[in-house]
């Protein structure tokens, strides 16, 4: 996510070239030209995504937290939905004020009041935390699924022990993400500035990233943020996702060789494979969003003017990609999870079709497909 989730998010101010201590050149490169155009549509497009993502994440939470839906995987997905919901909700008033009520290029004192810039500062720190939580929950999903597929422990006691472990992991992720970002909370500051009419307005202090004036604490913070909350999670998700793909291929070959397997075991294997594929899609979306952003942050800290000429102009685009990633999981669950889809229809549309009935139908189809493939 590029989002207002990091200590470098000032795009609503930079779009107007009023960040303290820096003024953009008159000439624009293609990235800046594109960034200016995208900023003009970012307000309403991101608002639409939020108005879709907020209720769908609420649905995710209500469905996944049901007593009959409780298992380690759903616990992680439920708290991932909580983090995504907390990421999107505070963005709505922000985007309404800075992009819809006022033009993005407006730098009037009415727009840049102390209270609204203070809210921006809160948003930067709060969303940095919720987004870090999302990333490490994504890692937990990949690691947990890999361990689960390789585990030989079965039965109710093993499941309860695993569920208890997952709850502790979730608590550590939420608490640890808040603590590790304490330096990030201390980096940004609000400064007072006078416009040409001597009116007072408030802006975020320019951190002067990628210049000789960058403070050492800012460099350390930016590198820590990009590595700990972006690149390391991406590397771990890549490693364990690759292992999951290999495991899926191996299990698929074994299944085709064992056509004498009972329908119960076949149903269990089919369900596990579907769940693993769904989690892989969720993880891959994380990687497509997070890895480019982490690399952009690293480059911004080392290449002069890259922060101003590339990173900030692309800020609104990365925000929108982030919001879409937060909102899309509901559609993935409905498409790829029979159990989620069935429970959702029962809860919200009073559909009486049971999960076992739908699974039995899909089992017959899957079994026939397997037989035909192996023939």
C-alpha cells in the first residue's frame, strides 16, 4: 500500500507545492503529469472504493466470526478484515475534505486548518499501524497454512491448540505493529505558514527525503519502515507462498494416483486445496501492492529528488491501489470459498441451502474431473 500509511504521505499538500521548505520545478516529467491528472479523479474514485469496502469488510467480520465458522484460518482472515476496515474508515472524512469539498490544488487557510492537518497527522500514524498489521497478518496466513499442511496432528485437541496459538499470534501482531512504529509517530510534525495574504495555514513539515538536509533519524525511520513493514513481509510471503504452490502440485498428483480414496477424505483434501488457493490469491495481491511500494520508499531515501519527482506524484495512485486491495477480499471469499458464500447467503438473504449440500454437489463434479484427468 502506498497510502497515508507512511511517514512520507503528504501528496495532498505536494499536489499544490506548499510543503514547507520545498517548491517543485515548473517543468514536469511524465510521472508528475500523470500524478496531477490522477489527483483530479482520486477523491471520488477512492470514496467509491471506501463506500464498497467498508460494508463488505463488516460482512467479512460478521461471517467469519460466527461460532460455526471459527477456525484458525478464519480467525486470521477476520482480524485482517478488522485491520482493513480500520484502514478505510478514517480515510473517508479525509478524502471528502481534502479532495471533494476543496479542490486538491487548493491551499487556502479554510482547507489547511490546524484541526484538519492534525487529523491528517492522526491518519498518517493510525493507518501506518493498521496497514503494518495487515502485512504481518498476511505473513501469518502464509506461514500458518504451510505449517498446517505439513502437520500430522489431527483431531479436536490439536485444532483447539492451534486456534489458541493463532489468537496469540494475532495479539502479538496488533501489539507489535503499534510498538515498532513509535519512531514513525515521532517523525512528522505540523508547522505554521503564512500565505501571500498573510493568512495562517498549517502543513506537514517537509522531511527533505533524498536531500543533504535529511535528518539521520528520518533516514533510519524510513529504512526501518520500508524493510520491516514492507520488504521482509514480502520476502516471507514469497517463500511460503512458493512452498504452498509446490505442496498443492504434489497433493494434486497424489490425489490422482489414489482414486480409491474415500469420499470423506477426498472432500477434506478438496476443501483444503480450495482454501489454500484462496489464501494464495490474497497473499499474491499483498505482494503486488507491497513490494513495489517498499522499493519506491528505499529508492526515495537514497536517490536525490526521487521522493519529490516520482514518489509523491504517484501517492494518490498507490492510495487507490491500497484501498482496492482492502476492499476486494469479500469478492475473493464469495468466489473461492463455498463455506463463506453459503454462510453469507444464509445470514443476509435467508438462503436455506446448507454448506454440506453445496459441498456435496461440488465434490461430485470435482471427483468426476479427477477421474477424467487421470484416465
